[in-house]
């Protein structure tokens, strides 16, 4: 008897399955750990473009100097570094002209810190928009990375100016190396590591504001732990300090970048692989945490 | 039969009460530990019902609890309920702004939400740029916006200011621009939250008309939340009433509005209500309402009131302050929630009890042959010294007026105008007729 009943029920279930309709949107409390809906991101491509445009256009509205500020900031920073680290502290620049050496480090560092800092307050600065409308949240941090890249390109022109000027000056000999072909890889890595950390930190800050304070001086500290104002080669081989700085994944990207243009930097073969793996890991964790946070952050922010 | 385009099943949302502090970190850790062991969320069991007037007993509250409903294609569903009943939470869940604690929402087609107009518009950018930006945020492609650009400008009525930064716009103009973009959005499901409250009368009319077109012509589904009963009534065919996070009623719009406005009445006798001192809605440190009632003169409470009956409305309250004059004012609203009239005891010139405290009764006689056969709602306001409002209770009372000589329960018709007073009419022949 029971068997018959079971079969009967199964038949019904089969019918029910056929009837199950296809839904375009299903909203449920929980979702998979790693959800990267690329199709949705592509559908919102126009929004990405609009956000990038907004970031670039509105920053220097109602300023007299306008986009010139993109140049002024790195020039002044370079001047301060030349004075403080070059002249007063007398730190080595690997025999390179000081402006070129510092500027090279500054623009690549600016790119990273721009990507990281701008993405790390995604939830805080966009809580009004996010609280009113749905679109793939990842669009916002991605747009910040792209506008960071555009800002980098503008500052890169400045760097090129100094670079070419000093190249034809007496007493300096430096030039590009074949590592220049790695430039796109380096820029992608730098942007992605900034994005990964940014995603991680914005998720944490959305509930616990404590991390906001950590970010402010954390970026400063990490800069000193990266070979920006000193060449990695100037550190004593085998010293703890050098080991620590080599463990910083940013160090290798920066050194490869410097080597590509200046031909003088300490590059380690496994360095770029280490940085690459690290970037993928951070980005992966960042996206997981970001996805989990975006679902409910409106309630906790 | 029309297709179901939105299906909400067992939808619940738990919110934390109070501030985020050290306590929440331990809660987060506990919850994480429970999830690791594969156990149920330890805090979901203790949520209390969403009643904002009651004391907070637990740390968590169910803003929504076990709600089920379906919406068919082309339907305009109204969502009504008091402040804090869970309307906005429901919209937020459907528009994917936050995710449910339990249950699911399934939808066919694109969902676009208009919880605010002009979301993401940037004050430094021009109107033209903002149309593209806002459109993109709402999910339109650049091509779509370009093809509708002229219509959008025309709808917003701001062609002159196209290349002016948005920060120079008045707030009304910003709303127009924002709504214009949203109006040309073509989602299968549109969610609208009281965005019509701003903007001038002409624009509101335009906006409501546009929403009607969207649902009728385009066959799109609209979910509409509003406190304005007349716009709900004119727009929606069906409505759900939310109360304390749960759906109390789901059905025909007039019936829903009726349920909403008479929420909390007992035994179907709406015309007389008593209140206890614990009720925070009807008492405060100045005054406590004891009872309010309306009846036909010479009849009892609950007996039918006809057009030709004189009505007596009595308010009984306890005055807790001495040396002030307290007055009561009633506002009477029609079926759709439109204000019809207001009258207050402030018109009494000498009130000799101003120095004392104690129970006071105000009575007002409403004339016969004044109200039409319809439903009416009363707001009660208590004023201090004819200036400051001490207490305001909206929809404290509901009453129905029946046509002449009709027994209770027989009248089912609908009236066109809420008031039909018998003014003094005369006639005289002014022309020699041949």
C-alpha cells in the first residue's frame, strides 16, 4: 500500500517540476560564497562609463587651475622628497637624477593609494545611492580603479617629461629595458591589489568605523615599507629589514616598474609571481567579503 | 489569465534594535560560530513583533514577518500602512537593496525602483549629463537614453536649463528632472515610493497620469506605496494593508483603504472608542483622551446615522495641566482621505475651567442634511491656549452616513461628493414667459 502511495506522490512531483516557471530574478537570504555576475556587470557597462566620467570631470570643478592639479600634487611631493630625503637625509637614489627617481616612485604609489583609498570607502560615501537603488555594487569600486588609472596616465605624462629631459643631460645614463613590455601587467596588478584591499576594508568599515582610522595612517606606513623613497638595493642583503620589505608584495611591482624605465632596481625573479599570486588571493577574498557585505550593509551602516 | 510576475513567499526581515557597539561584535562572532557548526542563527528566535509603541523587550525585531503575495502582469498594487508598518522595508527587499532574513522573492523581468527621484545626480554636472548619469543608475543603456532624450526634457519642462549645473536648480526642478528620467524607464516591474509628494500640482497630475499609462498601455506592473489615499485610490486596483510587519488585508482597493483607516476598531462599532491611559497615541503629559464617539441625536452609539439626522460628537478627555486652556479640534476627511472641514472648541469665548485639571467633555453638534451618504474619518487635535498643538490623533474615528430611511447594512452604494448640505435655495421668476 505504502509503495503505491509513494509512486503516486512521485508522479505528482514530476508534474510539479514540469510546471516550475523560470524566474529572472530570485532574491533569497543566502547565496553562494563567490558570486561574480559578469553578465550583469557587462549590462551596466554604460553606468561604469558614467561613473568614471563623473569622477574625472567633477573633481576640479570650480577651481582655477583645474586639471593642472593633477600635475601640481606630484611635483610638490617630489620637491619635498628631494629636500627631505635627498638633501637632508642624504639617501641614495641609485645614481639617478632625484626628480626622476622620486617621481617614478610617486606616480606608481599614487596609483595604488588612489585605488585603495577610493575603493575602501565605497559603502560609506555611496550609502545614499546604495540605499535607494540596486545596481551591481562592484561597478563603483571598479570605476574608481579605472579613474585611478586615468589619473595615473596624466601623471605619467609629467614623469615622461622629466624622464626625457634628464636622459639627455650630462652625467646621467639610464634608459628603458625590455621589462617595459610588462608594464600593462604591472599596472593591472597594482590596480587589482588596491581594489582587493579596498573591497576588504570597505566591507569592514561599513559596520565598524574603527578601520577608517587604520586606513588613514596605514597607507602612510605601507608607503615607507615599500621602495618608493629608497632603492631596494640600498638595503643590506640578508638583513631582517630587507626580508620584511621583500615580503611586501607591492615592493616587487614597484621595483619592476622602476627597472622597466630606469634600468636600475633590484628585481627578484620570483618577485612578480609572488606579487601576482598575492594579488589574486587578495582580490578573491575581497570580492567574497564585498559580496557578503553588499547584501545587508544598508542595515548596519 | 494574466501571468504572475512577482511572487513573494514567507518574506521576513529581522532588524537589530539600538546601536552598534561592542555587543554586536560578540553577536557577530556567536552567529558566525553557529553557522560554522551548521546550526540556526541564535538570534532569529528572539525577534519581537514590529509594534513601535510597545517597549523594546529584545534586541531584535521583525520588521516583516511571513508575508506572502503575488502580483500579476499589468497590475498596480498599492501598499498602505502606518509609519513603521514595514512598507519601506518591503520595497527595499523587492528592489534588492537589502536581503531578506527568511523567505524569497521571485520576479520576471527587470525590476526598477523609484524610492527616491534623481538618485545619484551630481550637483556639479549639467542637467544633460545628469540625465545620462541617472538613467544609467536606473539601469538604462546610453542608447536607450539618447533615443528618449528629447521626450525626457519635454516631460521635465526644463529645456532652457539643459547645460546648467544641477546645483543651480530649485529642488522642485530637480525632482521633475529625476522623475522625467524615471518615467521613461521601461522595466517590467516598477516600484514607486511616495515620490510624488514633492513637485507642484500640475506635475503631480502629470506623474500620476504617466504611471497609469505605464501600467495600462505598457502592460507593466507597478508597486506603489503612499500615505495619500486619493492617489492610491486613483492609481491602484488592488492594495495590501501592512500592520506591524504583516499583511492584514489583500484585496480590492476601497476595502483596503477602509481597513487601513479603521485599523484597531473593536466589534465593528467604529463610532465609539474608549482609550486607556497606557495608550501612547492618545495620551501624553498634558492630556489623556478617554473616549470619543459620534451618534445621531436621540439614538444610541452604533445605530445607523442617516443624512437627515443631527449628529452629536463627544470627546471626553482628562486635562492634566492647570492654568492653561485646552481646546479640541476635529478635522473630518472623506473616503479618499481628503480633508473636508475642521472645527474647534476655540470658538467658545469664555471657558471657565481653565485653571483646573480634571475630566472635560466637549460636544459638537453637526447639522442634519450636511454629510452625504459616505464614509468619513475624524482627526482629533488638542490645542493649548488656542496656539500650540499638544496632541494629534489621526483617524481616531470613522463613521458612515446612510441615505434616508435605510436600515443598517443595506446601503452599499458609492457617493460622488462627500458633502451635500441643504443650503437655502429660493426662486423667482425674472422673465415674462409667453
